[in-house]
C-alpha cells in the first residue's frame, strides 16, 4: 500500500530520490519538478499578455489543480512593464516572455526580436456576427446556453468561459463568462492539433507535401524510422516510443511529452530522437511528440524559422478565415507548439470550424484538398476506444463508450478537442459548428455536457 507523504515535504523527498532514479529517464523527479515553474510561467504569461485575463483567477482555476500538493511551494511574479512572468518551485525557476504575435516563450538566454506581421489581407469568409454578443431569442437555444454554463452541484467546477453556436456561417447564439467577451483569446490546448492538420492540408493543396510518403525528417535517413509518413504522425500511429498525452495532472510532469513542451528549447528535436517501438501504422499512441514533428515539417516548408512560419499561418489560414486574434505560440527555435499552444477567440475557433463544415472551401477558394475533411474524420485503426481520426476526434465508425458519449452530435461529426474541456464540434451535414471553451477538471472533461449542447443546437436548428 502507498505510504503517506507529509504535505510540505514532496520537494525535499523528490530531490532526495533524484540520484537513485537517475537512470529512469523521464521518471527523474528533478526533470519533472522543472516542468511545474515552466508550466506556471508560460501559461500565466499567455493568460495575462495574450488574453488579458485576471491572473489570480486564472491561476486558481487553471493551474492550482495541476500543481496539486506542490502548490504551497510555488511562487510567481508578473512584470507587466517587461512582459514577463517568473515562477519558482524550490531551486527550479522559469521565466516566460511575451513576444506579440508569437505569444509567450520560456526564455533561457537571449530572445530574438518578435516577428512583425503585415496587415492582414481581406478575409475570404464573410463576417459571422456583428460587434454585439448574439443573444438568442429561441427558448430552446436560451435553455441550451443555460445548461452549458450551469455548474455541478458538487465536485469540481467546469468554469465554462465561452459558447458560440454557428449555423450556415452565422452566429445564432453565444454567451461569455464575466471578464470574457467576443474579443478574448482563450487557450485551445490540444485543439491546436487540428490547426496543425489545417496547415498540413494547405501544404498538400499547394503541392508542397505528400501525406503518404516518408516524412521529410533528414535525421531519419537510412534509419527504420524513415518509413514513418506524415499520415502516421497525424494519426498517432508513428510507432515512436515517446510517452502519452491523453490526460493532464501533476503526474503528467513525469511524461516525456510534458517535459518536451515545458522544459526543452527544441521540442521537435526531442521527439525526433525517440526510438521506434512498433512498425508505422501498427499501434495507436496519442502523443504530442507526433504533432511537434509535423510542426517542424510545417516550419521548414514555410521558410525554416519562426518568423516565416508565423507569417505563413496567418497569410495562408488565419487571415483568409477572418480570424482576428489567433496566437500560435512557438518554441525557442521557432517551431510552432502545434500540439497544444494556440490561443484564439471563441468566434475565431468557430471560423476555423466553418472551414471544415464547408469541406475546406472558404469564399469560393479551396484551402484544403478535396476530401481532406473526410480524410481527417476517418477513424484510425487502433483508436476505436477513443474515436480518433487524423488530427481530429471523430464520430465516424465508433462504437461502445465513445459512441454513447457523443450520440447526440451526429454520426458525421468531427471535433477539435483540448484538455480541460475545449471543443470545436463540426457537424457537416447540418453546417453547424459548436464551440465551448472553459476549464473543466472533471474526469470526463465536459464530454457529456458537450454532447447535450450539440444535440440541443441540432434540435433547435433542424
């Protein structure tokens, strides 16, 4: 049976154990503990300087549950003049710096000047709403929003921050929590993987990438990993042995994918070094490392550095969709953190969903290849217990518990889904997009409520 740990002793205990666990790789407590201040500094920096959120409330709702028993040992400070957040956990320290269009970055030395974006080109997508919040008059939609924002009577809260319902390219209902509005960027977490899917689709449509050919990773030349394709990486079937990213808690700090995101300068390099444990396509293993490798491929195709890939993402995707405040954050070498770190307004997330509701076409221009949406929604073999496609979660072909939990969303639905209950659910047959953003620490991370919300929206608009 487990032995009790005094409440204020975990740091000392972990450091004492570090030498004996030194051969355990990602199990080393010192590496895991270094994740905590990096997580706090980065997330608080983005919340304050990208989103303009009140820091104490964000820290309490979003970060304290993940810190768990380490919370009494954590200290942080915010320097608004410098655009910096510093966090400490015992001897471990991390400072995140705000970099404008590139969001925040854990600084470990000299930081390059932030990229300057040109004025956005006119959007191809027609305006989805006016300046005012779209308050529905339909009693069914009002009731659906009421349920979406209701908190459970007991247990962890859901902290719903924004809901937007888009039908036929127009917002028909939306609601925001206090302090949040149509212009507030919110964190998508793993919904960013679906944005990476879109950037790959743009490259394929432009003839600059093939998903079924060996991934352009020079380090794998003459290596069994050379057989891994971008499709394998997008479907999480690369066969690389590199941790798992399906859950988030204090224990996640021991996973190499969390150490990659919060404790490494060159995130894709850590993923590139992962050994092969299965043949490509033979095993489904949801890991952020797969998407970081794809992010590096996008960066190289866009020009090889952070400024080039940021301009590419805006010019070829965000601007065309009319997204007003998207921030795709980068690592220290300029690779997008394409597995987990994009901030955007709820309306921007709805605009992104509209691209997939309309088969990859916006304003008469095809941004994604014909058939790309169906490709993204096609169930990946081995993921039946989760319902994963290619950079999106899917309802197509699933059975058992996933089908029960998403029964109200429609059989053709696909979704961008992020930790703590972030959702962009796309129902192509109904041209419906439903966005929910919040901070849900419940075990199922809002999936049941999301199923009800989409079912309500489908019923009200049928």
